[in-house]
């Protein structure tokens, strides 16, 4: 225990103390020990076998928990260790409550051989069965290597601690042997690496208490299981106009701004909890509340890469959309997208397949879905960002919205190519034709005439309109064609 504290880590039981409501923890399997006798293991028996399992409450809501104990065999997973975790997961499924794993383990217990590997697979299988049925949250509180990483990877959200936790399939020593790369554990699979480069972790926190508090906050936006509606807090309606929204956009349509300034004016005060904040920053996703009700938010971010869709942002948003749809959390989309990011890097790494993931995720979602077009909505990205055509329930636009196949400059060059090239002053002609195209399409009214936009609204009225629309959609039911499941373009 002293060694754990010296590293800046809490023990398994201390973590559960801070996670759960006071005196609510009930332990299951405290007396369990391992069954191995090889390599002198029969002389080393410890009650609990390296994992503390049980149930308790968080804000008076039932949750099931397991916390791996690094002080016993380095938290390594044995046959009985795995059985204890599986038991907790089975109970969570049967009783429709979230399961929270606090991971801190050296991996499979080598002395036990294949039975420890079988134990991992038993856990993975249950993670998969539970996916979309109950929320599954994983906190990585120390090492998580080899097969151990796949259980958190299947769960809904991963939390990591900076400098004391890491995840990788093969560690630095194996990497050095095979590829001759010199890399530290932190560089290879630390919290910041996974928060910024790989997107494996959703939240990177400075210490374990911050991880635990963040985990509780995420849980407050989620229902207990897929049969329940999204949580709702008491809300007293007042004056819902937000004058600041009338002036939030820069006058120059090509000037960047932070979409969070729009989100925070629209939703309930201080209710925005961003997910994957440091990864694929050209799209913003997270939870918020509107009139007290939990919602999922997806928003293009003009302040980063002009808000284009690319491989990473498509994957990030698709994953979040599917999570919200699993757990009946309505979706609100803020759209300001100039298109997909061009380039060989994107095409060779399958922007087609990855962009289609977001399209597929929105199309199959049956929760209430509302889109607000703030500024640009160009090309295929207009379709993908929860357009009316792929099943959005309500589509609003501000008067500043531009809905077109592409920007006026590029469109004029293509449509009026001959006129521009034969003109006395091609540059002047180009500007004239650009204005002609802009006047015709750089507004939301053409789309509104077709019914693709339900209403063009004054920005200050956005909050009121959204509250009424989500209220209207509360009892939405969608009948989908009977099938086993779709084949998302993975």
C-alpha cells in the first residue's frame, strides 16, 4: 500500500470509498482465492485474489463495481479473479445498472497459463453482450497491457490518469525488440497520447480523484439502462431569449470562432460536459442539458481546421452518436461545415469508409434528432451532418446559414467557366458571378422552400425553439425494418 501511495496512486478500496456513496458498498467474493498450485503458487494465497468486487450507489443510483488491487500479484488476472468480474457483470445485466471497472493490473497471471487468457475472453464476451444494454465505464488507474486493454476498449467511456496510467497491446520492451524503436510507457500509451493521438481515451485527468469525480459527472447524464429515458432535472422556465446569439458570429463568413460559445448560450448554464476534448478538435461532442433534460451534442468546430469533417472527426462523432442512441439520449447538432478535408492522406486512409460511419450512425439513430445550421452547410457534409434526408426530426437554420453544393467562389468557377475565361476582365467577371451564385444559394431560404429546413429562426430565439421541439419529440417511436443488425462500414 505504501508503494502505491508513493507512486501517487490510491489503493483499490480507497478508490471505491471515493467513488461510491458513503456506507453503500457491499462486497461480493471477499473470500475467493486462486486455484493454482504451479510454481509455488499454492504457498501464496490472498483473500479476494487481486480484485475487489461488489455493488453500491452513486447519488443513490445502483452501480456494480470492480477494482483491481495492484498490491496482490500486481493485480494480475487469474481464473478466479476473472470469475469475480464476470459475476458482477452478470448481475449488472440482470438488474439493469451501470458497471464501472477500475483497472490497475499487470495483465494475465503468467503462472496460470491459458486459464487466465480464458478469463479475459469471458470478460470480453460479457462486455459485448452488455454493450448498448447498460452503461459501461472504465477507469485506467495504472498499467493496462496486452489482452487487458480490450475490455476497456469495448466499454462506452475510458478515463485515464496522467503520468500514472497507460494502455498498450505491446509494451516498450517488445516494441524495442521487434521494431528497434526506443519509446517510454508514457509516450507509447500514456493518458495524453491516447487523449490526443489515438482517441482511445475519452478523458485524461490529472489525478485519480479527478478521474473519479469526472466519472460520476458522466454518469449523471446517463440512464441506468437502455429501457430508461435520459435523466431529467427539475427546471423552471423563465426568459429563454439569448440576445448574445444575435451577435456571436463574426461578420466575415470565413473568420473562425469557437462553436462552444454558441453551445453554451443555447443549453442550460454550465451543463456542457465535453467528451474527447483533445482528439479530432474539428468536431466537438459532449453531453449537456436543455430545460433540465440530458442531451447529446455534436458540433462542427470552425476554430480548428475550419470545422471540416475528416477521418478522426467522423469516427469520434459516429461513436458518440451511437452511444447516445443506445441510451435514449436525444441528439442536437450544430452545423457549420465547409465539407470534407481533401488530400491524399485522407483518401488513402479511407475517408470514404470513415465518413460513411458518421452517415450510418445518424441514419440508424431513432432518438429525437434536431439540427441547427449556424453558417456553412456545403456538399456531402451537409447530408452527413444529420440532414432532413437521413431522418432528422427538425432542422432549423439561422439567417446566416449557407446551404449549397460548395462555396460560391468554387461554384462560380465551374458554372461560369466559359464566361469568365472569355471576359475582358476575368477576375472582375469571376467576382460578379460569385456574387450571383452567392445571392441565389448562400442563404437558407432555397432549402426552406423545399422543406429541407423547417424554420429559419432568429438566433436569440434558438433556445426557446429547441426546448419546444424536444418537448414535442418526447414520445417519438420509429419502426425499423426487421433485421439482425446493420453492417456499419467499419
